């Protein structure tokens, strides 16, 4: 039972990391905001995955 929960958490963390990497890559290509702001948002995306899910649902 616990093994299943750990796999789910690891999967969610991997998905969150991929989403953050895509955000950084697209931000680098578009250059719509400064580098410091982009990295600060990326750190928040990594540390607060629930906030990312909530934004997507809106």
C-alpha cells in the first residue's frame, strides 16, 4: 500500500519537474521576462506543485 503511494508521489514530482523545465525552456526562447523573474517562478513551481495544478484548472 505504501509502495503505491510513494510511486504516485515520485511520478507527480517528475511531472512537476518536466513542466518546470518546459516553462524555463519556453521562457528562454520567448525572452518575455527577465532571467531572475523566470528562475524565481521556476523555483516556486518546483516547491509548490499544488499551485501549478490549481492554475491549470482555472
